[in-house]
């Protein structure tokens, strides 16, 4: 088992701050500063440590410590990481909260996680108060500078935080109506950083040198665990954007002096859509780290912009305990290949009976860490769901729910998601969650949600709706249904397409036939037999 040099993320940060006190830790570019209404500029490790220590003193004086949980609703602002490090110093688990969450999502998260407080921007306080009241919870609301902090009501757990102490609780969409809370220990974060800084090949991380630019949200494991931990362990600088802006992306890359960029599959497609320019290769980027680039765009992007996009596979649950990444040549660019497993990762590709399939045959990917601890670097389970945790680890392997092919040389290619999950622009969407909301609308008798292809976003959400007796399925109702979802769930979960149908494909036990529903959905969109409402899906900005 790999030995980790530190026992908590905060201790790792303090060690790096002692080694590189005047190196940049965080940078806020002018564009992001304008979007957030904050000051542009850099935070050295020394400056960040000073801010963290101030917050540590506030939390400690108020009685917060090991065993508590605190929500963070701070977008991609420096305060998110400063509070995260301060809380981790004391053993408080951080619970990132998506700023796009609406009432239903906030109520569930507050009740399920049992967070004691939320550090939030003023623009979100009203929604949090209402959600806490609906959930029957008392919630301490704290401002970005620590203002409003009240004494803790629950006692601290005995003992110092260590590798197995809960560092964060990240929610990921499941196949049930509610997201699952993934319990992530300090080991998860520290190994993510160690893995990233040592995998080598085309993914070399130089100590004290790298400047990593990411538009990905800190509410996801990529930015919060992988990017942040890599930067902390290597003494690099993290430049977080408020979001991906295609028109100004390259200006941000140059302003940041970025050497590494993180991407989602939607980004290369949009960047290739812009007219070619003489400045396309005027940057210092050495490689991109991400997933989901369209096979048609992969080679074209690398040829035009002059650096490799290193495709990787992982999940919130696996962390870096079982990453597969194409960081060595030949990368099979343009074939949807995400590399082959390293020695530290064991993989199986199996059929529905759990039997290994032949080379090039599709099957579900099962993974585990090699060595005496197959769960090393992974999550520690789903909060309050021991049955789901046990099912995910049945037979001693983590069942990913992803269908892949592995060729005779060991290279993996992604096929589809076995689980009932829609992946739109990097966001995982539970079909059942969206269905449960739409079924609360009086006009809806039954509904089936499925993924349909989207050239830019990967997947889009299609709702096949059966209306109640005497209700007319028409454009006005379709728009009303989208608005109904937008008021209750994050914008990206709302249907982009709606088709009114007489019936849904059902099994003899009255369950939706998901495979048939998906096939019907593709046909409905390709033939134009549904209403295109994608323009209604707009994010809620703070």
C-alpha cells in the first residue's frame, strides 16, 4: 500500500507553505473577479496560510471541530479553499453545495448531511433559510469572512483527525430519486494529489512550477480533490474560473500563464468552432487533463492548438484509487480511448452475470486498487446507505456501472452508462430525480426521462410525458413543465426536450423499460417529433 507523507490535507498545505511561502497558490483573473465582484490578484502560500489561520481561530473559539460537517456555498472563489483548509485543520468535514441547487435539492442535502453550518454568499442566504426550515433543521449561516458564526451545539469527537477522518462529503447523482453522499477521508484527497504528481509520462508535474487553470466547479471531485491536492503537494498555483467562457478562454489561458488546463468534453468542441487564428498556439500549456472529448474533435484540437488532451476515467467513488488515463503513447487519439490501467489499478470487464468478457466485447467495468487494501484511495461509503455501499462493492470489486470495451492490448474505450444516469456537460443527472419532480405537476400522469445525444453537451434531457385525462399536450404546457422543474432543481436537470406520448414502454410489473425509452427518445429527437426547449435552460448566477 502506498505510504502518504501527511495525515490531513491541512498538514500537507502547511508543509508546502513552509517550503514555497512566496509562490502563488491561487490566482483570480480579472474576468473572474468581475463576475464575482471581488478583487483580482494572487494569493501566495504565505498569504493564504495567514487567512486560514484566522479562520481556524474563529471556528475553534466557537467550538467546531472533529466530527462536525459544514456546507460551503462559495462558488469558485478563493474563500472556498480557505474555509476548506481551515475546517480540515480542525477535523470538520466540508460539504460543497452547488450554487444552482433549488429548494428540493437544498432541503434534502441539509437534512441528509446534518450539516451544522453553511458558509455562504449573501445572495443564497434566503434560499438556505427556507430550505433549512422545510427540512426541520437549525442552520448557522456564516459569511465568507466568517461573520455570523455562532457557537457549536454538538460536542467535538475525541481524537485528532487523521488519514481516515472524513475530509469531505460530496453528493453525486444516483439511480434513486435522491443523490448519494460519498464519504471521502483525508486519504482520498492526499492520494489524489500523490497520484497526479507521480504518474509521469505525458502528465509530468514539476514541483513549484505548474500553473493549473480550471473552469470546473469546486463542488466536483476533479477540482476540489484532484486539482487542489495536486497543487498543494507540488507547490503549484491553481487558477479557478467562474465558468468556461469560450470567447475569452485563450485570453484567460495566456493571462494565467497556464501550463496545465483541465477540461470537459464540451470545451474542445466549442473552441474548435471559433475561427482559426495566428495566436492559436501562443500559450504555455503543456497538456490538458480531462474526459469526454468527442473522438471527431480530439486530433483536430491537438493539431490546431499544439498540446495533448489526456483522456482519463474515474468516478467520485473511486477517486484516484482506480484512475485510468491515456498518459503514455500511443494514446489512440480519435478512438475514444482513455488508456490502460496502471499497475496500481486492477480492472475487470464483465457481463450481466459477472463473468469476464472477451477482448473488444462490451461489459461493465469493475475496479479496485491493487495490493492489500482494494479500497485504498476510494470513498468510504455512501452516507446512511450501507446497502448501496455493499452492493457497489459486491464480490470485492467496485461496480462502476459504466460499459466499456478493452482490446487485446489493454486499452479501454468508453461505450455507455449502464446506470440510469444522464451526463450533460460534465454534470451527472438522475433520471428518477427529474421524474419524481415532474410527477408532482397536476397535468402529468406519467413521465420517463432519458438521455438523448447533444453535439455540444454530450447528453441532453428528454422528457416523454403522458398527460392526465382532459389535458392537452401543447407548447404552453411544455414550457410550464420546464419552468416547474427549473424552480425546483438545478437548471441543467430540466428537460431540454419534451415529447407528449400516449403511453410509456413498461415492463409486466409496470416499470419503465429504460432501454426502449432511450431508443424511442433518440428517434423522437432525430425525427423532430418533440419540442425543443433548450433555450429555457439558463443557470442561476449569484
